[in-house]
C-alpha cells in the first residue's frame, strides 16, 4: 500500500499573532491572515486529487482546509490530531515567569523526560498515544492514496517524529509556521519526508 500524506499546520489565529498560548483547550478561529493563507494553500494545491481530509476537533483546522471540503472531498475529525494541551498556560500572554516555565519543560523534553507536563496539560508521550490511534485510522484505508491532514504545530512535530522513527526528543528538528506543508510518502514499509517545511505557496500573494 502506497500513500501520500500532505500534512499542514492550521492558518494564523489572533492568538498566534499575539503570541498567546493556544493548545488543545483553545478553540479559536482563523483571523484574516489565516484565511488568506488558507486561500493561498488552496490555490497552490487544489489540483491534487485528495481522496480524504483528516482534521483535528478544533475548528481552526477545518477552517484552514474548508475550500477543499467545499469541493466535496470527504473529511473526518480525529481527536488524535488535536494540539498538545498546555493546561494552565493556555490563553495566557507571555510573561517572564511562564517563558521560564516553558524553557524548563522544553529542556526536560529534550532530556528525554517525555512524561513531564503542565498542570491540566498533556505530555509528549500522551499525545503520541492518541496520535498512534489517529494514524491507525488514517492508514487503515488503502483506497485513500492521497490524504490531506490539517493539525497543529507542536502536535505536528510529534507526529513527524513518529512517522520518521525519530525519538520525540528530536521534535524541534521540524520547524513550522502557519499553513506550512510537510509532504510524506509511505511506500508500504516506511515513511519518507519528500517535501520539508514548504512555504512556497505562501509567497504567491
């Protein structure tokens, strides 16, 4: 079974723009820039014959690929594609105190302490568990040869580690911005990133 996965991060929201933590608990809308990014991505990729679209349960992912859904392409929401939960820090503006807490938890994760999490939030290992469930669903349909997946920044980094066999401690080796594309090819045995952090479509404005 061969499968090509087009994996994108959602478009910009006002909280992205203002540097406020979103996470799984913040169900925000795209802003004007995010909607513009969605149109640019659609203009660049509407010729791709997507068999199915998978999105998270947060509306910013559906809004980012709505033009494709409007073509009649079937779509499915999977909780496994939701963003990592940042717990008590969601919705907070950056302060010296929470910046220090974020730096510390990032260090912990890079050091392999992948069960660490903020109060009320999720650890990388917990996100990995639900991503494996989502991946099982996505990969259980051999007839869906070309798939569009819209998800979230930190979660996307973790998923790309999963697909490529990297340890989750290397999540930061996958840069991203709003509505950037990672294209991944599965040859029936292994996953290979064939388009890495592609933002060319965003330069067409």
